[in-house]
């Protein structure tokens, strides 16, 4: 057993395809092209990649990017173990050596000097330099890099450099068409298709409030939470209030507008 084997996904994750994303990812993976998953929060990016890793039988190593993340957090560092300094591979190096898919979540959160580590890995070189260790790691033939990013939160300071962006094949994730989203909500939460459809209807109204104070509308994830609360016995209105409206906004007027939408859709 190698170090990445513990990152294998043994059972098929539930993923409902919404377009040609499976075919695009498979084609990209065939040539080990890096992939960028773009889309709002809670729309299925992570679930999709779990599914693809299972389907392609590759281990999936995930790194959640954040602004304090250093290159060492990704590639590894020397640590003091009794008597000596020993090198410990970081998650990226682990994936590069072991032929895993490495998923860097919310890449724009990382600092530019951290992001550039992936450059030699994501062009024809497929190399990862470990400067501190004086080692150049050639990527395992099965290694592939996927990143995610939410274009909605992007600001001028937190955007990908052209030299990073242009290395990736991109797949756009939006919220699925209503019948498909209702199917996902029913399947993941356990509520019946009829109630799932009304939750989706409400979500669409909330998404129309985007830009009028709401940063994002209700995500598929939130609808699933609401469905689970309903299954646990809450009324549809109480469930939507707790799982969607209150987390979504602190603004009294927006809460009222959302409550009106709940009344219209969920009764
Ligand atoms: N197409 C889909 N098939 C199956 N489940 C889905 C699908 N889309 C969304 N989901 C459900 O929605 C939940 C949220 O999706 P996921 O965690 O993949 O979102 P995300 O896009 O990675 O969000 P974030 O950007 O916040 O990380 C999943 O746990 C899953 O239950
Ligand atoms: Mg995610």
C-alpha cells in the first residue's frame, strides 16, 4: 500500500450529470490536462470530482487553499523528529509522486507566490521542484491537477494571473435545470419529488435577488439541508427559514423578501 492509497474512493459517489462535464473531464484526464471547475458555492463541484476520481480509479488528494497557505504547506517541509530533520511530503507532493488527482479548492485564496508552484506541474514539464530538499520530482504518469474557483467572489486583487489561468481546461458549473436540481435534492435529502420541486422553485426566486443585496442565492446544498430538516419533521416554511434564509442574509428587508417567496412557493 502506498501513501496515496488511503485517498482512494471505494464506493461510487452519487453524482447526477447536468451536461457534458463527465465527457470533458475524461477527455482532459486522458491527456492529463489540468482542469478548472468554476461555479458558485454548493453547486456540485466537489461531488463531481469525487465521482470522477472514483470513475477513473484515481486517489483524490484535496488541498483547501487559504491566504496563509505557504508553498511548504503544499509541497512539504523538514520536521524535527527525535535526533534528526526528516522530510515530510505535503499533499501536493504526495499526489504528484503517487499518481493521484490533486484538488486545490478555492485556489484564488492562495497567495501568488504559492500559486506559481503549480506552474511547472501544469505545463509540458510536469515537474515539481522541492527547492529545500534539492529534488526535482517528475510527476507520476497518472497525476492530474484540478482546481476550483468561484467567479462570484473574485475581485481585482484575488484573481488568477493570466499565466495560471491559461494552463487550464475549464468546466462551468451553474445550478442545474429545475427538474434535475429537484431530482438531486430529493435523492440527497430523502424528501419526495414534489416537495423537492417546491424547494427548487423557491431557490430560483432567491437567485433572482442576487445583485439586489444578496451575494448568492440559495445553493443546491442549502436546499438539501432544508429537505433534511423537513424529513426530520419541520414544516417546509420553518425548514426553509432555518436552512436557507437565516444563513443567507442578515438584512431584515431581504429576509422579508425571502419569507414572501417561501410563502408563495412552500405555503
Ligand atoms: N450534480 C449533482 N449530483 C449529486 N449531488 C449534487 C449535485 N450537485 C450538487 N449536489 C449536492 O450538493 C452538495 C453540495 O455540492 P458540493 O459540495 O459539490 O458543492 P461545491 O460546488 O463544491 O461547493 P463549494 O464551492 O462551496 O465547495 C453535495 O454534497 C451534493 O449533496
Ligand atoms: Mg467544494
